[in-house]
C-alpha cells in the first residue's frame, strides 16, 4: 500500500483521539485500551515533529504539555468575572428569595449547584476550537494560561455539535481531585518538600507553573458552570448547562432546578453531609435565578450579580481529647507526629487520628497531652488539629517532649538547619526506612512491580531475603515458594494470611523481569534519592543521559540543569558518595536494569557559523525549549559543555538563570549573550 499522506494521517489521528477523549471523559466509555491510545498519540507526536507546519495548537499532543512559558500575558475579560455574595445564614438565603420575588414576581425558578473549591477559569471557543484559557485575576483582567489549560483532559479542545456558536465563553471551576492531591503530597513528603495545604491551593499553584508538562502530570479537572455569548443563545441557565454538556464539556450532574425556596433549602440540607462522599472538595451551594430575562431584570451591584448568591457551609469541627502522639518514620527518615484522639464523629466519619506535621506545629499550637483540641475537616482530606481549648485544659495535662531518638531503631535524630522535620540518619538499618524504600522502588511510577505489595515486601524484609532493591532481583522460585505471614487489621481485629503459592511466585518473578524494561528516568526515581521526585528524575536523566555521567557530575554541573537547585544537587552528590549506594546501582546494572537513555538523536547540520565555539545554556527562553536551543547550537557547528570555565566561548542566558552561574561567568570574563543575540549569531 502507498504511504498515507502525512496531512491526512495527522487529521485522521487528531479526530480519532479527540473522539476517544470525548467518549472517555463525557460518556465514561473506553473504546480502546490505554496502550492503543498511547500508540496513536505517539504516532501523532512523531508526525508532528516531522511536519511541524501541520501541527495544530489544539492537537491532542498538547494534552501532555511541554510548553515553557516565560511569563503569562495579562488580558482583559470580555465579560467581567464577578464574585458572588455569600452567606452562612439560612435566613439570608430566604431574604435573597424575597428580594428576587419583589422584583420578578412570584413565578421564579432557581438552579442550585454545588460550589466546588477550586479556581475559576474562563475559556473562549472560536468556531468550536479552544482559543484561550484565562484566570479570574481581578475580575476585569486575568492571566492567559492557555498552554496549561490545554493539558486538562476534561476540557475539550474542540466542541461537538451542530449548534456550536461562532464564539462562546465558558466559565468553570478547575480543581484537583482528592486522590491526585494525596498522591502529590505523598510524593512531596517522600522527597522532603513542604506539603500543600489543600486541593484548592494545589490547583492554584499548578495553574501558575511555567512548565505545562508538569501541569499535565498533576491531572487537574474542570466542571463547567456558565455560558456567555452575544446575543444570548438560550432562555435559561439550565438550558445552557444542558448545551455545555451536549457540546462535550464536563458539567457536574449534581445541579437541580428548584421551583420554591423550600426546595432550595432541601437541596442545601441534603448536600451538607452528602458532599463528603464526593471525590473533590466543596464548600457550599450556589443559588441562581434560572431565567436569563429575570437575571437581566434583577441586574448587578458593583461587585456581584443580584440574581445569584452562595450559601457556604461552616467548616466541620469537633472538640475531643488528645490521648497521645504516635511518631511515624517515613522512607526518607522523616519523623512525622500523628495525634491520637478520643474517637469523635466528624463529617460523617469517626475520626481518631490527625496529622501534626512536625515539632514546629506542636509548638505553634501550644499542645499538651490530654488537652481538649479542635479538630476540623473542611476542604481538607485529612482531619487536622486547628486549636487547643486552653480554657478546658485539665490538671493532668502533660507537656509534649519531642523524641530525640528514632522510635523505630533508637538512632539519635538529626535536624538540618532550615528544615522543619527531624530525621533518622540510619537509612540502611531503620526497619520502616528499609521497608519504605523498597515499597517506593516497586511503586507504579517507579519500577511498577505490582505483584509485590506492602504485605509481601514486609514478609521479605522480615525473612531477611531483601534489604535493598538489588536483592529483589536475586529472588528465585525456591526461595519464595511457601513463604507465609499473618496480618492483623488493628481497626477490625480481622486477620489475613499472605502465602506465596505457585501462581503468586510466578507472577512476582515475571513482574521483576518485566521491570528491567523500565526507562532510565524511572529507575533513577525508584532509587529514592532524597528530593529527587518523578519530574526531577526525568530532567536529570534527559540531561546526563546515563547513570555514570550523573554520578560523575559536580554540584555545579548538577545546578546547571534547569530547575535543579543546590539542595537537590547536594543530595545527589551525597547519594553517589556513599559506597553502599554505588554497590546497589552496580548490582542493578548487572541484573540488566536500564541505566542509560541511549545516544542523543543526531542533529541535522545547518551551518558552520558556530564552529570552534563552546556554549553553556542556562535559564528559560521564550522561543526555544532548552533542548531546542542546544540542538540549534550543535546544528550550526557549536559544542555544548556542562560547566563554565575560562575556555568557554559563550553563556546563553535566559530568564531565571542561576545567580551562581552568572557570577562565575562574569568573574571569568566569559561573554554572556541573550536569546536575541544568539539568534543574530546564527541568522
């Protein structure tokens, strides 16, 4: 068969992938496997790289991100993004109804919607295609963050339907699901980063990131709640919501039309506790007059519409007794205090534990054992102690003395200056650290050895068969078959037995063999180097290409990598200076794990204008990604080096370049050129 025309194939793949996305996110239908979807996406990505002129701004490949945005342009909203008046009082909701009826008469209908706790977003669609995604900002102007918005998979890049207008603006709430928030915080905790306070803050911070690839990784979502156009397309808000869903936007199915204020109050009461069953954070109910004609009649104040208001639920709080504190040791050695409390009913669940984060938080609260404490579960997933009722402090209250030795292995704890956490330095002998590192190694984002779970790892550690990741690959059928352990659930008292039978053992050995195909960046992440999360591992692997180059890199060379700071660089150096760690890496190499990304793709030569010249590239650039700029240097005869020295010809400086590199280049008299000056050199 003759080779298909690239333009036709790109169009075919684009339409197919957009359709599959629509089916998956709007109709919950998976017509193909994840593997088949990824294969099509990779084919499209390759074709677009070969034929960049044929790539659309709204190509499905933009879902994975990759755009580096130096700064976000500020744009004026066509329709102001007003805030809603809000109340915590049911009486004020009834007063709102009276004011509405005084203007419109008694025939009024409301739409009640859950108020999701996220970030308001304005989307513009032109001829059905997404052309802009803008934040609320000050209500009049917002930031154009379109590259980041395109990575949110529940936001369609193209609207579907015969009645899609030439231009329409969609308002919605971007949010981070609880499961994603928990994963993100778990990863941050493991690498020693400060935890994010709640899903809303995490969403807001994610949308401001300059690397859209990282935005894509955080799996944000959006519910559309409003449609704006000139002229108005429908007679009511409920008709607009139905149209938004029909066109392919994600509309929460929880909204309801109400004919009376009593129905509105019933909706508010029903969701007060039911909202905690949802996978995302909510903090209230929005009540809107349904008819657009009546909305127009009611009008606006300077700050908000008179035809809508928000009823906000009070944060769920309870008072209970602090019985004790448990100190847990994580895989990095960080010691985390957990409050053990007298069981109390909160937001529909019985709460007995709450995180206290670190010693600083205990000190800030002025916490003592047997205190009556205020526990809150509002927009948070995990209950938190928010205050101490000092006026109720009992006579038997006892000061809390933070431990100085590890609760798991009795090693003296250390606390690095400037860090909030205490750490156990016995990383190779402290049981929870050993177990935690192995669980991290086999996790989905690392080596993905799902046949081994926490229970099985615990058994292998107890039997002395595995104490470091390389030992996993020494396991054989004979050593595994017949192993068993009884686990007791502390909550229920029920027990279960984990036994390594024939099928279990075969599945484990197959999964271990399969894991040897994992790419270098995943192996690097799996090693569990402190501060080296999934994204940092990808950047280090891409820059150094193999484990030997990374191991040999100086701290200065590590800092030269985009987004790698001094703390990460020092941690990587410290890891490879440990003989035991190097031994583990070498044994993993012997077992056949991928510790190399392979050769860098050959760059087609364009000229010899930079022949004989050496370059260091640092910072963020508006017209290139870092890799594209390096390719341009090589294509024009130049050479990329990793460190600054007297012999260096040029330092190409972008935005947010590390100050240490700038200082060194200036001290050594190295010529510093901007992106514009570089473009002139190769023009």
